[in-house]
């Protein structure tokens, strides 16, 4: 006769697991001895090992009770059903793992590699992560709504990042993201932006509706930028 601790040790489970199997009705609770302790027989050892083996194989506890009393043919059919369910779950988990692995790709999870390279350039030029997130969202909108414009957008943005004057103005805009919209520096910055943009051709590869959405998304991040637009 074994105590609950001895039974658990023989089967390689915890005492808590034995008690849980009692609560689920999988393992019969023995009578208590004169001292009030449960005493387990050899049958309990066999039953517990069978339960543990099925649980370790991935059989849901709700099915174990059915399998313990099943005839060989019924047992084989139930195991086959469980195997199919586990295989389906494994495929789903693999899909989740691939999705999680894709997250390591960062921006490339949401936009094409050529678009993401623009963000890489901006990081290398010490633009803030907030500015890069805004730019990423704009690129997501372009790829979703104007995919045919991607080559032109990539060329235009790379050319802009090659322009020292644009980089200077863009850094100034980056710095201004968190300014108060009443900041006295904003009129000068608005004039700076206007001076840079003067005489440069407008981007016509992107539809007006898409441009409107891009601008709307950008302005959501900064009341100061909204004020800048009013000043231009």
C-alpha cells in the first residue's frame, strides 16, 4: 500500500497531478486508513501510469476517461481521431511560428523590401523612430492603395534623401513633431519647408485620394505639423 506521495513518485507525476486526476474522475480515490491517510494499491499505480502516458501523448483529459475503458477497436479509432486533431493543431502552430518569425523582419512584414530600404536609410541618417513609424505608415498606404506607383515613389524618396537640403528640412520637421502648435519657431520652419518645395515637381504617380490619406495619417501624429500646414 502506498501513500499519495509514493504513488506520485512511482508514476513520475506530482501529488498535485494525482489530486487533479481525482477531481476529474480519472483516478479513483481510495478509502482512508485509520490514520486518515489515503492508501493506494498496485491497481492505482497501473491506472495512474496509463493516465500519464495518454496525457503525455497529447490526449485531452476529457478523452482519457473514454479511452481507459474502451475496447481495442474503439481505442484505436479514438487514438486515430486524436492524432488527426493533433496534426491539425500542429499545422496551426507552425503557421503561428512562421508568423512570429516574420515579425523579426520588422518593417518588411508590412512593406516590400525596396520600401523598407528607405526606412533603413532614414535610420542610418539618425531620424527618430517616431518619424520612421510615420513614414512606414505612409508607405503602407501607398503599397495598399497605389501599388503601381511604388517604383516612382522609391526613386523620388531616394533622390530626396540624397539631397542635403531636404535632409536638413526633414530633420527639422522630425524635431518639430512634439512642439506645441503655438511654438514661435513654426512660422520660420513653414517658410523653410515652402522654400525647399518651391519649384519642385508635384508627385503625380499617386492618386489624389491616396495622397489625402497619407497626409491625414501623417498629421494625426503632430498638432505642430497641422499648424505648419496652415502656415504654408
